[in-house]
């Protein structure tokens, strides 16, 4: 009796399910409470709502909110939204994407995304439609976004002008902040931004350091110059630590909150080229355009100091 051969076309759904199962396999996690980040999984694609497998091509930016992970894929010209619980990858918004695009998830469920070519920032609603356009003559080229924890504003880092623009949620510019170093000089080449209630943390790619300034842009401190080689992105985690991705050797540098006096730690990541970091609750997300993947880490709490 002859065996029936399956058509090649019918094998694609099976291949997609197999790739998804492989991507769910996570390396062993580090011990809880050791102050590191523990690998959870690597996402290279997932089924869409119809069950067809979508493969990532060149993810250059990432952001997250609750169970959603937003991925900017420059190879597909597509913003995707991944449902972490349902394991579904949805086409969210089509647009031209370059390596400099950055995103920030909106607390109400939408998404902010930079459009450097058109000198603007877009806010997309939960259906991926353009809801608000952020433009101003002070904005030349947006290179990074951050949520302002004090005023609920959107902070936009302008690369050419080396300044921070604070917009309200309606897209109106409220403030322009000019960061300065200890000699009252502008920074070298700012590429990323994070914020807490009192300070801004600015990643300077030229000086290979993190510059810390107050809410008025005045110098507070700096760190990382003796460790960073090719810093690509930084984020602030829920414990106040600053995490910097170094593209030179794909390390994650974890710097303690300012004033604590603890030692910085580094984690070597199995990646090809990390281009962007994001934090969503207890998860650290890393876009890797060299491996066509998004790496997901669980953020471990800081190790407890021994009681005296």
C-alpha cells in the first residue's frame, strides 16, 4: 500500500507551530534575588489571529504594556503587537521604519512611535490608527521617548539639538530642557533617555557614559565611562536601577540607583546585535535585529544587603 504524501503547502502551519514551541524553550533562570536579569524566552515569530506563522525580519525597537509587546520590524515595514498570554502576533500599523525608530507604550493602551524622517512623533490608538501627531519647530529628529513620571507628559529626546522636549498628552509642547555637563557644556551625542521623579538619565554614545541631570538640565553626575564601549540603549527598571545595552559585546550593564554606592554588574546576552531596550512591569525586552528576535528577561529584585 502506497503512503500518502502531504502537500508542501500543508506543512507550513506545522512548521510555524514547531518554531513557536522552540521559541518557548527558555534557558535556565538565575537564582531569585541575585540582582540580575534572568532569560525567559526568545521571540522570533508567532501565529497571527488566523493561525498563520509570522516570522520577524529585522526588529529594531520594542516596547511593552501589561500583556502586550510592541515590535518595530524595519525589515517588514510593520509595527506588530504581540499578545504574550495568547501567543498571537498582530499587524498593528504599517509605516516606513528605520534603525532610529523608537516606541513607548501609552498607559491607556496605545503607542507612541517616533517618525524621524518626518520630524514628528505619532500616538496610535489601540486599533493602530493615528490619534495624535506631535510636531514643533523645536523638534528636529526624535531619537528617544520616555514617560514623565512626575507630570504624565511625553519626553522626547532630540538628537541634533541635544535637548529634551516635554509634550502634554494632547501633543502640545510645554517645556524645552537643555542638559549640561559639569562644565556647563552640552553633551556629546545623546542617544537614549530615562527618567524618574527627580532626574533624567541620558545615554551619551560619544562619551560612552550615562549623564545624570536634574529636572532643569543641570548636572548631577555621570557613570559608566569605564565600562561602556558601544552603548545602544538604556532603561530604568522597577527598582530604580539603570540597565544599559552595550552593542560592542552584547552585555547588559546594571547600575544601582544613584547614591546607593553598590557595584555595577554585567550580564552577557546570547544575542547578535541589541538595538533597543524596554521595561514592562517585571519584564526586560531587548530588540535584536541581528538575530531577528526579541529577547525577554525576567527582572530579578536586588539582592538583600546583610543586616548589621
